C-alpha cells in the first residue's frame, strides 16, 4: 500500500509539473510563432491537451505546439453553458477603483445607488441607442468617458470637446445624443479627451459603447433594451 501511495504521489507531483511545463512550452511557442500577438494568460481548457490563450482581448484555443489555432465558442452542452463567453467575461473585468473619474462626466439619476462607467462616442449610432435605453433607467450614478473615434467619425472629437466645455456637460451630451442638437457654446477649455483615448488603449477598448458595471464586468456594445441593462445593473449591485 505504501508503494502504491508513493506511486500516486509521484504521479501527482510529476503530472502537475508536466501540465505546468506544457503551458510554459505553449506560451514560448505561441510567442515564437506569433510575436505580434501579446499574450496575457495561458490556462488549461476543459479539453485534454488543449489550452486557452487570452490575447488581444480574445480567447484562442491551441495545443502546446501553437501550430494550429482555434477560434470560436467552447460549449458545455449538457449544462447549457457557453464556457468561452463565461471566461471572457471574467478575463476582461477591470478594477473600477482604478478609473480616473476626473476624466468623466458624472451624472446621477434618482438615488444613484448603482454605478455604471461608460466609454462613448457622440457620433456612434450604438451609443445613441444606449442613451435611449438610459432614459428608462433610474437609481444609477453614471461616469461618462468621452471617447471620440476619429477614424470612424471625423467630427466626433470636436463635438466631444464642445460637450465637455459646456456649462452643463451632461445636458449638452443628452441634447446631442437624443435630439441631435449640437452644443452651441464657443468657449474652449482643457479636456480629457486625449487621456481617455490613451486610457481606452490601456483597457483594450476597441469600440463604443463599452460599459463597465460596478463589479468590473465589461459590456462591449449597447444592451438590446432597457430591461436587459436594468437586469445587468441589478445583478452587479448585488455582487459588489
């Protein structure tokens, strides 16, 4: 029995070392084969011999050779779970306490007991759709980071600067997003737009709107409707 126990212990120790070595080998091979793709983490997947590589905000599946790559969703059919989506949700979370709130427009609706952080482009149609949903949301404090993407919307930065420099920035934002009423002010001021663009790059935000709930969960794109957004806010408020 002692011999059996020793063998089991040896297998556990060496088996663990082999798994660790394989993930290290994969990481080295991946960086060698695809030096332009920055790897953030390598984790064993539920599939034997297949690993999950988190890189550039996406999940890639491969073996330790990193010769062939698999993109797509890994499904747990029996339990009706999208394992890839669940992992992405966890891996893309941020520490919202690290966000520079002085670079955002703050507005409070109702008691403001829940919190939402929004990166938004004034000329993005999906951002405008999000603002329509927001008219039905109450009891939330919103931190709005103006993020004009000039490659997609050449005039967005000028509009964002005017909104920030308005006497009431949130009112100017809402007028523009909901009613397409451009800011009329001519005053100029120092804005955080360039800092927000740099921040977005750090957070790997490549599209708008991008939302972060108060538990750090990332939402890329506008929720389908106000009801879905309300549900997400409520869930996050109970997971603080």
